[in-house]
C-alpha cells in the first residue's frame, strides 16, 4: 500500500481519444477537473496502451473512458477487463463508453450495452429515473428531466441494473422503434469491479444539464473501488 492510499486518497485514470465529434479532450477535462475537486489524484492518458500498464491499472481506483469508435487490441482489452474484474471501477458517458471498439464483443459484455442507432436529427425526450431504484446513490436528488440531443437506440444485456429509461421517439427512417422503452443510465458488476454508464453526452451542452452532470459525478463515485 502506498502512502497516499493509506491516507484514503483515490486515484482515477482518464483515458480519452477516438472520434473527435464527441469532444473527448474537452469532455474528459470536465470530469478530470470534477474528480480533482472531489479529492482524487488524476492521471490523464491519450493512449489505450495505458491498459497494458499493470501497475497503473492496479493503482487506479477508477477508470473513466471517453473513446468513441476506434480499435482496441486483444492485449489492451484483456488488461482493462482484468483490472475491472479485480476491483477498479469503470465509468463513462455516451459514445465514449458504449460506442467504443465496435468489433469487440468482449468489451460490450463488460459495458452491458452497445449503441446501434440514433435518428439523424436531435430529438427532445424525457429521461425517467425508475421509482423502484430511487434509493440508488446515482439517482440521489434526480427526478424526471428532458434533454434535446441524440437519442441512442441500444442493444442491451438483460443482466444490467437499469436506473433510468426513456420512451424512444418517432424516427421517420425506423417507425417500428417508436415507443420502445430504452435504458438511459445503468450499472453492472464485472467481477469485483463496478461499471457505470449513461447514454447521454453527445455535446458538451448535454454534460451541463444539471441532472446529467449529477448522474455522471455520482456514477463515477459509485464505481470507484
């Protein structure tokens, strides 16, 4: 045990990159700063090779990933999955966590959900925390709220713990999808580790919605070892 760990300081590793459309640097900077405000020691990495560094991963109590699309090697994925199974938390938002590494089904098993579609235009939709999960720390102080942004249609693992949902809005190109209840925010366990995901966060403005920001900050705290 290192000196800082014995004093209770938490360590977070922020890994960012991939498609620039999700502003990985600015978005991850926002939550790296939030973690520092909350007393974490934060390391920021622009390389998936961080997942090869066993010492860094073992010392990290939380990994926050903002990496849309891209490719991850088998060795990198093994390192990440092994760290989470050993107790390191894993958290993220939108495509930075559930549209990463589309060809790696092993990664999707860990996150519990995968983006497959969104309408071509932004839509306004309501997010509803589930009443039966109102006692979950991620939902503390959060009621139903509305956002105008991408609405993700997802393929989901039935084993996740869904915290908030939405009714999928009309999509002219796929009318059969309308009205389906779609998870928005969920958690899962992966070995000894905790995983937090929310599907919201396409733009920096999305992250400024108080309820979205609160869920992400509380989600990171919940996922932390």
